[in-house]
């Protein structure tokens, strides 16, 4: 009893405050991660999911995935989708951040309103873009036609390559506010004197952008891109609702393919294996972010 | 970036005009579903499309109350219960945990912090099947409880990481003064620190709510009964069944945005602060 009291006298009393949240996460997140790993080495289907014998099959699920063309396609799709989204949402977000950093009268309220796309449920965003990209009733086809850019309506969501374009557009729309607001915050931390003394030295605006703004923003840019990668690479709802991985499995991402294997084909173990591969990629990229964050933590 | 320098009057007007144009372009999708939800099905398919409804049609909203299986106001209520439950769990657990991480260097603190950071990165696919089995074993499958417990796991790590910063910024002297006045660590936490960190608590509550409100995967996988499902799952189902009934679909979408819009209108400053202090959507 005395030992326990002594243990909690100083800093360790913090454990009592932190433990409930930690235990909750251990039960509802930690345990599932471990359990998902085990699952991927077994042969669990709908028959033996809750009860019944589960056989260990070693790496069989992973080996089968390597020969699975849909898996390969999903992996490539996820990469292409992520890179395309990152490029556009970062560039547009950056441009908007610089623009709204100017001190004009309505800058702040308008920038605030631009947050909206980021907040609405992704299912709804998917629905909105499905409507905009619809073949006959979609406003996009009407617009392109009236500008004489196309003659016939494009079947955006039922053609593999254009379906990808539609998915990227929708996701960039969600990602722009996030990029914009983080870069805006980064911009405000750059001391104004730097620009002023550069101006005195006869440095042009373009030069000071490349020599002051970009280098000073580097930490912000790094974390925006890493976080952007993580949150784009695990995209799920948007693709599941907009295309469901179709037409004929051509727009599956790792997350939607994993879901399809587990909850539509009831190959739970194989679905788990796909999810684990997705997790490994995220952890590799995420480790850079963790390194930056934990380093800041120790100081 | 020209910051701090006042703009000339001409430039000021020019920038205001440009910003309005940007706003119109970027928020057009939201405007478009709102007007579509107010049109008749016939007018939606009209060519050329109309920018505003010629005949104001509220039937798409009214119809949802009657049609049994896809009553959007019932799924709205379901979402409300699920999101509120998840928010309560997240806030109640995250507030003390973030305080501990901010103020005490206890054993395992850094490991715990790392744990919260990592859980923010997890894809939902990794957790779905094991959670599905777990909810079945707990007897929670096909109940609100399953979605509440699962949704709270998104809010907790986010809230801990945000609130940690709020608690660290509170000077130690304040706490020490409370001890002199006879508070112990628990009463000081409850009476002095939580009230000071209140804005942070509000940010956490808002984001935990929004995460839960936007969730599709958990609500759809753990609840199969349409009558208990949240709105997002309702919309998804509806799309599968009435894929081209855009008047109904857009009405459904507009209703599900209402709480988000309300939060947005009344609590905008909290949202920006939440996003800039490391908020990331899962």
C-alpha cells in the first residue's frame, strides 16, 4: 500500500488521469489491430467467423494477393489517386492561402466559408459529385457541351479513366481547405521584417517568394504533405459511395478492396491481409511525421 | 507576403471581387444540391438546367417522412444519438488524459502519446473485421452502441492531442496557487484547469461530433437494421435503391448537412483553431 502511494506521489499520478482513455483505445483499437494481424494468417470466412475452428495458413493470403490482379490494380490506383490529389490540393490550397493572406476587407470571412467542403460528411460529398458527374443530368457535361468542348455526353463514372478523374476532383475539393488553412497559419509565422529588409536590398517579389517564403514554410509544407498523404492513401467512403470500385473493379483502392473482400465476398482473412498492407504503407510514411512530432515533444 | 501593408483602395476592391468569384466557384456544388432538392424531378432533368427552381417543390422533403424504410428524419435522429454518445465518451476520457500528458512526466507517457498519434493514422479497414466480431460477442451488433463505441475511437486521439496543447499553455503558478488554497490534484483539475481549457474542450466536442456524424464505415457495417442506421448509411442505401431519384437524394443530403452548417455558423472560430492545431480528418 505504501509502495503504491509512493509510486503515485509525483508525476506518476498522471497515469490515473490518462489510464481510462488509454485502456479504451487499447480495447477498441489496440486489440483489433493485433487481432487483424492474426486474422490475416488464418482462413476465416463467413462459416468460422464467430465460432468454429480457424486454421493457420501462414502467408498464404499474402501470397495469393500478389497474384491477384485486382489487388495490384488497387495498389496502383491508390498511389496514382494519392499523388494526383496531393499535387492539386496542395497547389490550389497554397495559392489560396497566399491570396487570403492579403489584408483586404472580406478576406477572413470568405476564407472561413471556404472551410465548408472539409466539414460535410464524405458520403454527402460523394453524392454531390456523383450528381455533378452524372452522364445525362450532370451539370458538368452540360457545361462542357455548351462551351463546345465535347460533342457527346461523357460517361464519367462508368469509364475507368474518367471515373478516376471524377474521384480526384471530389477529393481535391475536400482537401483544399485543409491545405489552405495550414499553409495560412504557416505564412503568419514568417516575420515581416524579412520581407522588408529584402525589399531594401532590392530583392524582387518573386525572388523573395522563393528565397524567404518557401524555405521558411518548409516545416509546414512537410507536415501538410505527409498528413495529406496519410489521409488520402486511406480514402474509403468517397470511393465506396461514388464508384464502389467499379466499373468492373477498375477504381478500387486498397481500403475499398479490403472492404469488398471482407464484407461482400466474406473472405475475412484476405480482406485483413489487404488492410495490413495498407497499414504498413501508412506507418512507413507516417513515421516521418511521428519523428517530427515526437522530437518537438521532447524539447 | 505583403502582409501588414495596407492595400490601396483599388486593390482592396479588386481582391474582394476575386475572392467572391473564388467563393462562388468553390461552393457551387453545395449551392447546386440545395437548389436541386427544391426542384421537381421533371425540372431536374430539364435541358438547359435551371439555376433556380421555377416551381418551388418541397415534396422531396415531405415524402421522406412518409416512406417507411427510408425515413430521413429517423436516420437523422439515429445519427444524432450516435454522434452525441461518441462525443460524450471522447470528451470525458480525453480531458483527463490530455491533462496528464501535458502536465506530468509519468512512466510510459511518451509511449502513450505515440500510441494516440499512431491511432490517428489508422485506416478504418484494419479495425472493421475485428471490431465486427467484437461487437457480435458483446451483443452490441446491430445496436447504436456499436457505432457509438467505434466512433469514439476517432474522437479520443484527436481530442487528446488538441487539448494537450491547451493544458500545457496554462502556467504552473495557477495550479500551485490552487494547491495553496487547499485544492488537491483532482479538485484543482476540476475547478481550475478545466474551466480555463474550456475553449479547447469545445473544439474537441465539435470535432468528435463531426467525425461521428460523417462516419459511414462503422454505422453501415455494425448496424444492418435500416431503422437504426445513421444518416450516411441511409443515404448510401438510398443511392443503391433509387440511384437516379435525385430530388430525394439531394433533399436527404441537405438535411444531413444542417447540423454541420449550424455548427459552422455559430462556432467558426473553434473550427479554424481545431484545424490549425493539427486537426486531420480520418
